[in-house]
């Protein structure tokens, strides 16, 4: 639950940056069609819904992971917002209040974050309860509504016109509405339905329930409601003359109700920002075509910057400037890993929390491994970060000792290493260590084997490569296919696999397969096929990912 909470927090922080940008961006779009502003809020929704994102140099998000899960075990807990001024202001407070005391068995955040996660769940349940109660009370009020025509109903309990319903939305009007206002009100509510606002506004509130702890999400929801109404007004009034706009404004003033809540269900005609809407209606002029085109282009660019994460560099390879910058960042983030006595070498401890989640820490070399409590106090980092740390020490690869260990607070036990049930444990331990060593010193581009053959039957041979996959640091195989003499990827599929040393084998009939060996020493030959641009590796119908 704590990991899910921290994942949600990071998604909310990323979306918060977009909310701030949209608030500023709205000032530039005052003369653009209002539907464009509403579309911008869809970018926020995608960031709040999607748990992953591609990387891009265009990204406006300072950090994809402001609060790392390792904050619960770090000796010096800190956030990594991507902005030095924010880190400098907040991290000293976190360090002062949440760093584990000398000799303490746990980081205080290991207690506080689960409590905050429980409070987060409680807040979600309260808001969901509020939605349900509001909806039931509203349904009770309109229980005696009378059909006027089509999907339009009238009721003595309705104060202000609104739309209700998801699959078959209905319009509800008060009996007191005048004949002069009726046509404008109905046109407005029908515009809501045609724009699917009866879906988008409740969806916005549901996302708000998940991210209720972020004030920027409340601001974003309120502005979304305002922009929905402005866009709907614009859809109606662009067909009206000056007199019609005046009548429409009068209908707004007549039907506006005191806003008692920001409930997700009703889309009331005069509920939100009446004063601003009246001014906008009376001053409305159809945007010029070039304004619309320019606004759409800006929004597309804004989406590209907002829906991508900052590009993660694989540090320590060829560029000395990048390496130096990376080392400085790592010193700020993990000061406990720098300035160690490396006279006798360094011990790199690796722990695993999930199939794709590894943590690393480094200490001066000792004859006996440190105990779990001592290691827990030191915190951990990712594989690519540890490569940068090691690059600051003037020692050879042979002076770095890889030591797997099982953290006391992790329930995950990699069965292919820790529980082998009578198998040669030491051999597999060394295989595990060797794979970790490859990852630390060779990066993510460890190539197992390459071959040239026609993989998809199009009559042209392609360059096929089996390499270490980036997603899980160690036990993944990345199958990459490019056309001869080109670097553009034609096919690429990532496999989670426990087969060691995969390589291509071509038989006497010219058929190429992938060969791999399990930890028990059993060799498998897997057929290669390409279906819908995805590569499949199977043996007798069994996928490579299911072979143990």
C-alpha cells in the first residue's frame, strides 16, 4: 500500500506541474476557442491515470520520481524534485525530522508513510461516499419530475437547470423557468450533452478523489468546471446575434444558483462563474482562423512536453561533462556512498524487491558481510546510479565485490537465487553475481548474440540482436531487429526470462531459433515468429517467459 501511495504521489506531483503550466497557458489562450482550453485539462487526466510515460528531451516535468520508495530506508531521506531550490528548501527539513536516530531499527518514514497511505485511502472513501450520497439525494429530489419533451424534464424541486445521467443523460429544469429563457437554457444543456461534459466532469471528480491530497488538483478541477461552462456557452452563442447574446446573458443571471458545492453529478446552467461568463458572452467575437491554428499547434507542443518524462541518462560512458554533472548529482543525493576508504576494495550489496526492482549500496570491503540492520541504515540506489558512484573511485573492476542480500523489510524472495531446493546454490549465486557485474560495468547494452537472417519472411535479411533488457536491470532479454545498415528499430520485444546466455542457432535447414539454458542446466530451443509486429519466442507452444 505504501508503494502504491508513493506512486500516486509522484503521479500527482507530475500532474501538478502541468496544472501550474495550464493556469499560465490559459492567459495566452484568451482569444482562442474555449474548447482548446478544456482539451488541455485532458493532459492532466492522462498524467493522473497513466502509471508510466515515455522519456523525452522536450519534457517539462522536472522529475518523474520526486519521492523515491527508497526514502523509507535511506539513512538521509530526501526528495528529488529536479529543482535544486526546492530540494535545498525541503530536504533539510526532512533530514532533521525523519532521519533515523543512531542505533534505531527503522527509518521513521517506514512508520509515517503507511499511516499517510491509510489516510489517503480514508480520504478516497469519504469523497466516494460524498458522491454516492449527493447522487442519491439528487435522484430523490427529481423522483417526481414530469416529462416536458424528449429527454427534458421539469420538477418543482429543481432550483437550477442541469444534466444528469451517463448512458442516457437527461435535462432537468425548474417549473419556474420562463418561456424567454427556456430555449437558451435547453440549447446550453444540449451542448453539454453533445460535448460529453456529463462524462468528463464526473471523471474529473473521480480523479480528484484519488489525488485529493494535492491542492493543485482542487484548483485544476474548479478551473475545469469553469472552462467547461465557457466552452459550452461559446458553442451556443456563436450562432446568436447581439440581441440573442443579451437574452442568453439574462438567462444566465436568472437561472444562476448559489454554488453550494462542487459535486460531480450535476452540470447546472448557471452554477459556475456567472459574472465571468456574462462578460465573455457579451464580448464574444469569433476567433480568427490563424488564432485557432496557432492555438492548436501550441497545445500539441504543450502535450508533447507534458506527457513525457525527463530523459534518464545512462551515465559514465563517453561524455566527461555529463559524467561530472552526474557525479555531482549523485553526491548530493547519496553522500553516504562517497569518500569511502577503497584501499582494500569496495563491497556493492544488491537486493531485490520485485522482478524489476533492484537496490544497490556500497561500503568499504570487509572480510565478513555487514548485517542487514547496518545495511538498512545506509539506504540504496538504482543500478545506473551505482555505476556513476563507482566511476568516482580509482579502483579496478576486480576490486569491486558483489554481495547479494535479502532486506528484512522485503517480502520478495527471488526463487531462482534464494530457494533452489537441492540445486547447486553456489553456481547460481555466481551466475546472479556475474549478471549484476555486467549490469554495473557494461551498462544496459550487454549484447548476448547477434545474427543476420530473414525474421519475418519478407525475403530480406534483418540484423537481429539479443541483449540485456533495461526494464529489470538483470533478468530480461531485449530482442531488437533492424534493417541491414540502418539503426531504426523495425521490431523490438522485451522478455522477462530466466534463461541464461541466449543466442541464435541455425540448423541444417536454415531455420534460426533462440537457444537458452535454465538454472538447472536444461537447454531450450525456441521458435521465432513475428505477429502484428511483435516478436514471439516459444517452444512447443510455451512462451520463453514461462520456462523455468
